[in-house]
């Protein structure tokens, strides 16, 4: 038995030893796997970035992450190790050996190893947290540029609020979070058998932790006054009319912040002394005092706001309102807007004015981008796997004439390939790119109501030369593909055969040597590794969706949601995207989204549709925020902009809408008017499809009154608050050296200038127009109201709206059937814009009368039952009899039906109006019989 026992004991020791070695090996292998995975991701990412010549961008970001990660690992790991080591030492000094589990005394190396393992785990967690949130603030604070503008309260440069304050808050918040976590660990550990009451080591440890937290809390309160300049929250219940530091902040909240900082420091010292003296009950005093000061501070803030500020708010807040007004105008670049007076709707529209503004008239948008997308996808795709994702508006010099156009890219969607064609070879090697663009006039339509194309078909032909039509990079969700393989790439269909193509650039990742192994693993494709259809000349085109591509390169920008394609002078295709720098640290500026109150379109990003090359063009060279990023990434930005690229710059709609919205309030420079929001301007509404929506900014080609040539303008009308008449319009120039110049034209307040919704209502109420729209609706077709354009021409306004008709057939196309044109009190609808404009000129010139526009059919008098004047004859006729009771009832019914008909028209309910009109006609026929 003893022999067997010895054998079993020896075997157990060997198994334990083997198990410990196995565990160590598994742990090492797991750690190597984690490190290898991270290194693999870094290597493949660097190769991809370097292929685009942005390798330094990757190494700069990686370097900052490694530095912060190492710092976070050390701080979190060391604090955790120190805390656990101190707790273990306290336990060993406080308890007898027999009172503790054996592992506290035995196998010291194992115990220390466990503490170290926990410290390493917490350190890794801290490393991930710190490098994840801190790499960008760190790079900014090391490279920032000053604004040269100080805040009006603390006299600190705005760069302090943009760069320094966020970094300090980040550090304090991370340390405070770690401190509270360790406090919980220490309290739990020393609450066992009330160790903190009896052990000096525990008291010192607990006191030191609380002291550190007290200091960190004091730091947060010392920074709170600066945060007051970035918010309008005066307490947890109330907001101020001032976006920024207000009267209540100055009188109550700032002093309370300093008091709380002092209480936090004094409280920390108090707790340490209480622990030292063993007076544990008194430890609650500073905590209660701290909470009491916070509650009293909030209460005092609410009392001052309610009873001191609000009864006399304007006088109390006047100096702070002025700061709010001035700094918001600075942040959103509203100070230098050129404001002019517009005379309104003058009686000046004639043929001479039309001739002098011929280019403006020739570029009035008759087509609408949203219905046009359906048309492009049905008429210009030719194969099911082609797709137009979006239609954009731009301008080109065509045959020496400045023209506004619609443009869309014909992209390839491999998901729409037939099921039997969904093979690895087809998806990865053969179907690699889209082909060409379609371009059409904004103001010309065919007799069928379809767009007049400038560029169309496969291969693309037209008035604009497209020399390199292949689109390898675009807006769709593209898979990665391999080019220059032994498989010819599908180019485009031509009759009964398909044309092939070979990729001629060298901008992909060469799949030679180790690259093929690395990226096969990265793609998770064994086929890619072993395929004999690939060679050393083959290239991987990675991240072909242009939005994902530039986000991967420069994740610190926010990007516009509407990229647009354009044709360069050499016939190549390129995409343009607007990149924004957005911050929340501009003092006294009103926020536009969440806490963000500063936005700049700092760069335009061009992506070559063929090669995938990315270029970041600087458009705000004097912006300190952009200069900071230029200091961080000197190789990322390009300052020299080719002329054929700059000619297609568009002022971004997102930025313009934000600025126009703020200007609607901040155009009021009189403080009292600004405080009362007496002259608040808002965006108008329009009737689009079958609902009223807020109008979006739109591009027009027009001649400004003080200039001789037409130019590309982004504009938006304004209406007074809760009114529908137009009070002003704001625009921004897009061409050449004038790019970005904003201007406003104000209409006389004593005159009514029709707003977009008023024109929409007049369309609904016009008997001629509404009757024709009803007739289309009766046949089951859908009437689509396009965008209403308000177009300034010299000293008057012209309004244009296309009317689309789409049948109920699933394969039907929306067609422009009519165009509505309005001027002053005149409104007409004709088959083309030219016909409608001519009719407006005839009405304005007095050549015809509006009565000539009345439709044939039952008139209002006929419907309401009033007798017509009899024609003169030689014979005497018997006078008509007096209407009987039945006739009175019939007249009443017709009046009610006609009233319902008018209501339906006013609300734009064409189908309902058509049904009522049909009922009226049936009743009339019955009575005539």
C-alpha cells in the first residue's frame, strides 16, 4: 500500500509539474497569438496606407497610440499591483497565520504571480482605454496653433478650449475613474472584520486613495468655470438664453465651483486625519458637506435664475448676450456676409430682361434629381448589374457655354449578377469595375418628358469626352478585387458580346512575395493564395467604397454624405467629397448638433475613380484647426489645386444649411431684437410629391445684380417665423476666386413677396392647373410635384416647378409633363418651360388676359346652378320658371360638392378631388337628361 501510495504521490507531483508547464505554454502561446494578430493587422494596414503614399499618417497615429498605450498600461497596471500588494501585506500583518487561507503564506511566488497577472490584465484594459480616446487629443496638444482670439471672461485663447481643456479633462476623468475603481476595491477589502478600524496600514491606504480622489475632484471643479463658456445649462433644471457663461454662472456657479474644489481638498485631508485618530464617524462629515454644497449650489442657481434673472432677464444677460451674438457669428463665419436690399417683385419682367439673363434662363432646372434617378436606372444601365446610386448637379463649359448639368456614375453591383455567375472568379477577377457616366441637361426634356442627354450609352458618347470611363472605386458597397490576373476583366457589353479590359495603373497592392500570403490571410481566402490565375504582377484593390476608403485614411474628419463624380479635362473620372473639421470648444457659440459648435469645410477630398488615388486639397488654409492637423500630418494635405479640379468645387450643402440656419437668428445685431427673436427667419416649406417638407438648399446658375456673368450659386429662401411670405434669401458663390463668399438679399418688409409655400398653395387653388392635375390622377397615374425653385432675376422673382406624371405600371418612368411658372400674381402651367415663360411674359405685358386661361368645361356658375344669359332671338320666350323645392335642394348639393372639391384641391389631394369632380359631372349629366 505504501509503495502504491508513493507511486501515486510521485505521479501526482509529475502531473502537477506537467500541468504547470502546460498552463505556462498555453498562456505564452495565447499571448503570442494576441500579439501576432495585432502585429499582422498593423503590417497589412501599413502596406495598404503606404501603397497610397500615406504611410507616415499611419505611423504617426500608431506612434501616439503606442505611447499612450504604454503610459496607460503602466499607470493602470502599477496602481492595480500596488493596491493588491498593499492589501495582501495588510492582511498578513493584521491576521495570524491560522486565520488566513494557506495560500496567503505558502507559495509566495504563485501569489505574487496572481497579483501580477491581475495587474497586467487591468493594465491592458487601461492601455486600450487610454490609447483609444487619447491619441487625437495628445497629437493636438503637441502640435496646436493659436486662434489669435481670446474669450471675453478669462482672456484665454480659443485654442485653450479647443485643445488644452479637452486634454486635461480626458486625463482627469481617466484617473478619476481609476481612482473610484480602486476605492471600491480598497473599501471592500478593508471592510472584512472592520480591518480599517484596527489596522494603521489599512487606514493609510484608504486615506491615501480618498486624498487622491479629492485632489482629482478639485481639479474637475477648477475646470468647470471654463466649461461654462461652452454650455447654456445653468443648473440641472434650467437653461439660460445665453449660449455660454451667463449672469447666474458668473454670480453663483463659478464661486460654487471654487468652493467645491476647496471642500474636496479639505474633505480629503479631514478623512485622512479621521482615520489616523480612529474617529471613523466623523469621516462622513466632509462627504455630507460636499453633497450639501452641491445641492445648495444648484438651489441657489435655480433661485437666482427664477427670481433675479428671469424678471429682468434682458438687463441681467445683456453683456453675455452680446458675447453670445458676436462669438457665434465668428464661429460660423457670419460676420462677413454681404447684405443688400432687394426691391422685391418689381413690374420689370420683359423680353429685354430675359435676354440679358439668357444664361440664367437656359439653366433653370426643369428636371429633378430624385425622379431622374429612376429614369437613369431604367434607360441608361442596359444590364441588371449596372446601377446609378445617385444623381448630382454640377456645371461644365460645353462648346464654350456655361451649363448646369445632372450627372451620375454607372457603377457595377456584383450582387445583381445571375446566381450561376456568382463565382469567386467572376466576383474577384472578372467583374471588377463600372463603366462611364450619364449626363443630361437640367432644363431640356424630350417630347416624352425624358431628359436630354449630353453624355449617354456604352461606351459613353456625347458633348463631353470621357477618355477613361472605367470606375473601380465608387459609392456602392464594393468587394475587394484583383486586377492584372490571367482572367480578362469585363469592360462593357457591346451587342451580343462583351468587351474586355486590363488595368493599366500600379496603385494597388502587389501580390508578390509575402504580400500574397499576408493578404490572402487578411481576406480569409485560401483560393487567393493557391490560385494559378494570379501572378507577381497581380494587384489587390482594397477598400473600393470611397467613403470607407477616406475614413480609413483620415478618421479624424467628418465627411459629407453626398460624394459626386466629375469629368476632368483629360477625360478621366474622379469623385469629390467634402471633409469637415468639427469641434465643440468655441466659447459662447451656439451649438448646431449635440455639443458641436464649430465646423469648417477644411478640405476637399478627390478620389480617382480608376486608380483609387486620394488627394486632400486644403480649402481653409488660415483655419487654426486645420493648421494643427497639418502640423500633425504634413504629408497628408495638398495646397496646390489643379484648375480642372477647382472648377468643380461645390460649396457643401450641409455646411451651408448649418450657417443659413444660424444666420436666421444671428442676423439680428440689435441685442434687444436678438433677445426677443423678433425677426427670426426660417427655412420655407414646399410641396414635394404629396407632402409638405422643409425646403433644402439648391444650386442655381444665375447672374448677381452687380456682376456681368452667370455663376454657380447655392441658395436658400427665408420666411419670417410662422409666416409664408419670403423675407430674404441667402446664397454662396461657388466659382473661382469667389468661392465661399456668402451674401444675403433682404426684401422690403412692407411689401409681400411670395414664399415657396404660398406659390404651392396658389398651384393647388388655381382652377386651370388643378383641373388638369385631377384629370391625370383620374387615370390612376401619380402626380409628382418636383422641387419649387425661387429664382432671383435682377429686381424680381421667378418661380418654377416641374410636374411629373408616373403611371401605376411597375416599369413606368416619371415624365415631366408640365412646368409651372409663377411671377407676381400670375401663374401658368404649360408643356415646356419656354411656353410657360412666354405665357407669363404675355400676361405681364398685357397681351392676353387671365380669363383666356380658363379651361373648357363646366364653370363655377354652371356647377352652382345659376342660369346663363339667353341669346337674343326674334321670338319671345317664356321666362324660366321659379325654382321649385327640389331645385333648391339640388343647388345646395352641388354647392357642397364644389366646396369639398375646392378643399381637396387646396390640400393637394388630387385623387379625392378627381373623384368629387367625376361625381359632379355624373350628376350634371343626369340632370341634363
